[in-house]
């Protein structure tokens, strides 16, 4: 569902949980990045489970540990809006 939604809406930013009930978010993020460079913020209770292939991507902006607050998201989103440019 995440991939299909991104393909139709072309978001400026994706915020997703690492563990989703409908599939492997690592594979989903890689597919999204292949379609269109889109920065991603991952939230997770288990950040150590983030695959290495995603850790090294320049499009992975941040991994935030649950529970998150607005004060956790604001600086990360500001950094994205200030510096990310699609090729």
C-alpha cells in the first residue's frame, strides 16, 4: 500500500514505521527510492532491526525511536525542507 500511495501522490516526504502489517517496509522504501528520490523518516520501537541497505541510503533522513513527539519531528522535517532537492 505504501508503494502504491507514493506512486500516485508523489509525496515530498515519507514517514513510516519500520514494521508494518502489510509487508516489508525496507523493500517498500527501496522501491519508492527507485521510482522517485523521496526522503524518508522511519519510526520504530526496534531501530536496531533497520536493514543495513537502508542505513546507508542518503534518502533515509532519520530513524526516530517510539514514542515520538512533535519536538522530535520538527527539526528533522525542517532539515528536509531546507536542504533536500530532487534530482
